[in-house]
């Protein structure tokens, strides 16, 4: 009985990781801040030996995106600001209309 073997190229499942100091430089913060973010679960990390900690590059990029993306509350505020003109704006428009500046 023969077995069929397929030659498959291994998919790179491992993510690159960097030292805490490098991650801190990438995020423009202190080493202790990166360690706190890792401890709180904001950044994915792994141990290298007994004391070494490495931060995954993909988690750093995801963290940057999360921190720059507006929150749902901020999106609602900007949407409301675009939808309804303020009372002051309406008064100004009425005044310009009464002067004949606006048709």
C-alpha cells in the first residue's frame, strides 16, 4: 500500500516580534508603557527565555489603528454636527436674508 504525499510549502504562521524598547520607539512612548499595555492585553506578546519579552509587530499596528480610529461616540457627534445647523447659524442666515444679501 503506497501513501500519497503532497509537497506543500509551509505557510508562515509565525509573526515577527520586536523588543520592548523597539516597540516603545515605534509607539513613541516609554518602555514601561509598552509593558503595561502588554500586561493589560492591549498588545500581544511572548516570552523569550526567563526575562525576555517580545511584542508582535501585528499587534503594534492593530493598536495604532485602534488608537487613531474614532470611537462610536465621536462618530455620532460629528454626524450630529453635520446634520443640524445651530440656532446661531439660522439667525445669521435670516439676518442676511433680511438685508437682501441672500435670495
